[in-house]
C-alpha cells in the first residue's frame, strides 16, 4: 500500500500534480488549490491510502510540486 500526504494549506495551485496523475489530483473550483481525491484531513494534512499501482504517478506528482508539499511512502498493510 501507498500513503499519499499533502499539506494543502501551502498549495499554490500550479497544477503539476494533476498533470502527473489526474485520477488522484484535482484543482478546486472553490479556491484554486490542488485537492487530493479521497484525502482525509487531520491537522491541516490530507492523506489517503492507495494501491501500489498508483506509486509511480504520485512520486512524479511529488517531484513536480514546486513547494514540496506532497509525500508518497510505501507502507505495510
């Protein structure tokens, strides 16, 4: 399993994560920031557990993020 974490408050809405994985990331119409699809908020961090098949695209999303607010880590289920 993979855990994806985003510190959304620091997002600048550049769309780089959406370009890397349009299935897991969306731009919010409300505030223009990127949103982690199905992310659960806890203390201003959004996180979601996903399958291993999403690892590569989300590592690219994290690498492309100019403000480095996305973390992708493999975890044991």
